[in-house]
C-alpha cells in the first residue's frame, strides 16, 4: 500500500534537517513564537522518525506486532501534537492572547488529554487504528482526533486572517498558499492514503521560517542588531504581558559630522562597534538599533542595575573608538534611562518619551545621562493633545488664516500681507503657531496644512478681488517638509489655477533651513515656480546662519529682517550699526527689505532713515481675519 511508501518521509526528514540547521545558524529571536516554532520542528521530526522506524521494523519483520502498534500509536500522538502546536504558533504570531482565553485553554487541555488517553489505550482497545493484511485502518477515535485537528487549525487560520495586519513579515499570498497546500495534503492523507503529508508539513515550515522566523527579516544590516520594527513587536508583547523592564537609549552626538569627516563606511563600522559593545555590556539582554545613530538596550532581570549599566556605557564613550584604518576617533553619546510600565504604560508612550528625551538631551544635556524622572512628561502629554487638536482641525477644515499687512514706505499704503495660520480648539482655546507648527512638521501634518492654507489664501484673493486693491501679493510661509516634496511645485500650480489666481499675487516665504536638504528636489521646485511667476522671500534674516553667499545663490526678491534683530538695534549701539549697514548692503544688491516687528513711531522713523522699503508690525496692525483686513484696506483710502 502507498501508506508504507517512505520516499516522501525521507525527503521530509532531509528538508527538515536543513530547516533545523538554518534555525540554529540564525540569531535567536526573543519571542515566544520562535520557541514554539522550534517545538513544532521537533514534534514533526519525532512524528516522521517514529513512522520510519516502525515501518522499517514491519517491512523487515523485526520486533513484535505489539511493539509496532505501540510505535504507531506514538506516531499518531506526535502527528496530533503537530496540529496543536501549529495552531498555537499561528495564534502567537497574530498576537492573539491565548492566556486570557480560558475556554480556549480548556479546549487545548481537553484535546491533549484525550489524545494521551487514546494513545495509551489504543494497543489494547484499537480505538485509534487497526492493521489488517498490512493495511492501516483508521478507527473512530482516530477520525475524532482528525476532526479536532481540523477545528483547531481552522480556528487559528481564521484568527490569523482577521489579525493579518499584526503579522508584519509574512505576505498574504504565501500564507494562503501554504494553508491551502496543507489542507489538500491532510485530506489526501486521510481519505486517499497519499504519503506526502509530512513532506508538505515540512515545506510549510520552510515557508514560515523564511518569512516569519528568519532573523534576517528583523535585524539591521549595518549593526547586526535587532531592528526598530522588531523592537516594536517585542516591546508590545512585553506591555501586553504586563512585564517590567528597563530601557537605556543611547544617542550618538553629532554623528553626521563623523560621516562627513571620515566617510559613511567608517561611520557604519563605528556603529557596528558600538552595537557589539552594547550587546556584550554587563547586564545587557536585548539591543536594538532604534534610529540611524540611536540604540536601545532592554533589561528585564535586574532593573536596579539600570543606572550602573548607563554609567558603564558612558565610561566607554570617554575612550576612543577605532575605524577600519585604526584611526582613533572620539565620540560622545547622550543616554536616557527609563523603567516600564512606571515611566510609560504603552509602546506608543514609550516611543514619545524616547523621542522627547533624546531631543531634550541633544539640546541641553548632550553627553550626559538623563533619567525619565528628570523629563517633563507633561510636555509630552501637551504635545499629544495639540497633535490631536491639529488633526481634528484639519478634518473639520477649522484651520484659520489671518493676514498681517505690510506697509510700503514709498507708496504710503499697504502693499502686501503675510498669511499667518491660526488655530482654536474647544479644549485648548487659542493655540500658538509656535506650539502647533513644530508638532505638525514632526508628524507630517504640515503638508496637508500647507495646502489648506494656500487654498484659503487663493480663495481669499479671488473672492475679495484683492487685485483691485493696493495689495500686490500675499506672502505664504512654506515649511521645509513641503519644499522637499517632489510634486510640491505641481500642487501649488494646481491650486492657483483652481482659483484663477495670478502667480504674481503669491510670494512664498522660506527660511534658510528650508533649503539645507534634498537640494536637487528643492532647486527643481523653486525653479519651476519662479518660471511660473511666483516670487520668493527669505524670512527671519539675521536669526540664523544665512550669509551673503546664501543670499547670492538663492533667487530671493525680498529679504525679511527678523524682529529680534530690529528690537536689539534699539537697545544696543553695535546692533544698531550692524542693522544700518545690513540694510545698506541689501539695498546695494537691489533687494526689497521688509522690517518685521515694527511697534513704535521711533522704530518706523529710524528704519526709514536706514533705507528700509517695507514695514510690518503692530504699529500698523496685528494679524486679523480676512474681513477685517479688507476693512483696513478700505479705510486707508478714506
């Protein structure tokens, strides 16, 4: 009979051996499903091995019939356990909370208990199978166990499909294929005695290993450490299970300078060294590469040693590291320690805490050790509340645009205006742009917000016939994140054409930092919009590092001098002289100059004497809604 054909089983053992070698040759993945997968491989190996031994004994007339029945009963038990373990594995990779499902746990206990009893009694009662004339016949208990197997697998498959979004590494098509293949092999084994079920099971294990258990899918290529994505999976499980653990974040200070000075390859080599040191540090359990120059060390066993380990890491950074050419390189790092769930009760809170702590450390505590207790967690909660308010305002189209007029000295009239975003929330009240703009930029919401502001400005220009007033153009602030979007110029043109706005009626304000990255994309966007007829102005000149070379390279028509520079010039003689000569230089370059923050008549007169062309500030008007701005324009002609 085909049932006694062992060719497929030998092939299955060979392939299974390869999978086991791969398993032990790879990095250990610290999650429960990885251990269960090893149990699955072991159980399949036992099932196939017992079947081969029993069949060889029967074929060579070795041993008694009783021994053969006992071995085959053990093989049936092992094959049934394969279904149980595979079912548990599917539930684990889909993050199903088995421990919390008492009924399911009882079902597993009942199934295993019934299988044990049937296996022990089968040599006597023949409930599971009988052998007549070298033909194995499945008994009613055997069929009942097959039904249990099918129920468990079907339930696990349905849960896995429902929770497929939680399974981050295995694609849908291979998953569906291996399940379909397994069903066909199972049916063929039971009803047609095809001997290839074990080979199919091993093929399924190989597929699952490649997509789900392969350490290469969860490790970082440069450092060999676990990746940030896997860190998310691992820590979410820790929070769900209610485990306590410590986190040490290590952020390299000014690592971009290392890459620029010594090269990216040397930088990668140094990152690898840091990662290996963190892995081998005393007390270190799991190390993840959290960002391009950031690492996270997880400690579960001895949380009291968290501070000592942070000190050990900091001490290492007081000594040189060596690149591939053995050149000594000094690096510093900012370190933050936190305990969970004390400092963060969820993975989302932990990530926010890490990001905020590293941001604070690099600004005020660079090269030092910080604990979560020293961090203003209220600021994190406030930022989260503001982010929620921004999302709600965008969804409801509640983002408002106010206009602050810009006065022309030559025309003695308002010649333009700056569009300024405003936001009011039912819970927070009026939220300052200085608070919500950085948060919108951090979360990518600024792109949607920027387009919404431009649309409102264009609608205002069209609906109020601004071209018939003294206002020549409206200034719109653009975030660096908008400017690096490949389709930014096209989107601006589409919005202007939608509202039939002349490109000369829009001036785009950018800061010097807006042009520091993705130069090719930025230059293409700026060139395209310049050709279209839109002008550009440099905002907040004097507050950053913009120099004369920067102004010469960029196609600015207008330079806006930062209000703090204006204010300082009236408090400090040197600042006043600097401002006077700066305005003289910009005039010589034939650039239009806007002075921000003009609040007194004295400021106005002095700036006029310096040669400033345009003025903006509370002396003329604060930022007002569109209808009030139109009233201001109308009032100046009276």
